C-alpha cells in the first residue's frame, strides 16, 4: 500500500491505484448520470491531482471554475458551456500557488456507494471537501466565473 501523490489516499498502487479507482468510477457507475454530475466528478478528481491534470493555468482554471460554478452558483449546464467558451477564447490567466492538502475525502469515498442517489450525495460531499481545501483560491475562482459569464 502506498499514498497517492495527489490526494493522499492510501491504496494498492499509490497514485496509479487511485487513478484506477477514478477510471472505474467514470467508466462504470457514472455513465448513466447527468452531464453535471460527471463534470463535478472529473473537476473534483482533477483538483485533487493537479500535478497530472492542472499543469497549465488553463486546465487549472477549467476545473476550478467548474467546481465553483457547481457549488456556489446554479450549476446549470449552460454555465459550464459558457465557461468552456471563455477558456477557448484564451483569457490571460496566471496559475496560482496550489494547496498541498486537498481535502479529507477521496475518490475511494464515492466508489462504494451502490445506489445512484447515495452516490450522487457522496460525490457532492467529496466535491465540497475538495473545494473547501482550496479556500485560498475561492476569490480567484469567483472572479474567473464572473469574467466568463
Ligand atoms: Zn489520488
């Protein structure tokens, strides 16, 4: 057992083992859910694993604003599309310093929920805990969202 370098989950295979849990979740149980829930899952996982998924300022902005939009605004799909258009327009972005602690919950707290409603609730808790770990970046995330809309 090793710790994942992104989220700290202790799992067989460490970082790769954590990635496998995410791939399973995304490829299996999440296929039949809404676009918003899939995006929330992907944005949360990526914010917990920025060394792999948030290398550029643009990718960081995509996932951070996705979380912000879903958790602090309406979360409507039209907003996610507006954010995508904003990013495609190549806004000038600077990548901020990222926190090393990225929340107490991990993808492992979601995978076990068998019932779709329970799973959605577990994803919501995981997303919220990750978002809270990024509290230093909330003002920046809100500024980006306002700029995009
Ligand atoms: Zn991880």
